[in-house]
């Protein structure tokens, strides 16, 4: 997700509150929001895949990959 796309999401949100959106703008807003959420989920999965859990015995364990889907 680019900075321009995030800026556009915010522009559409402001316009929606101020005067409303056309059908095309509403569709664009929904698509941008969908892509934003997908990006956040992807980033979170990548972060979680790099986490190592250390227990009280200093044993390291990685979470199961299928639990992150």
C-alpha cells in the first residue's frame, strides 16, 4: 500500500463526512480499504512468522506456520 493510496483513503473519508460520495467514489473507497486491510494482515503475518517464543528454561520455539493463516 503506497502513501498516495493511504492519502486517498483519508481524502475519501473526509469527503464522505462533509458532502457524501458518488457511487464511483464509494466503490473506490471500498476497494482501497480492502487492499489496506489485506496489507495490514500480510504485514502482521510476516511479523508473527519472525517471532521466537522463549520459555522459562530459555528454550526457543517458533509458532506453527498453519496457525498464522
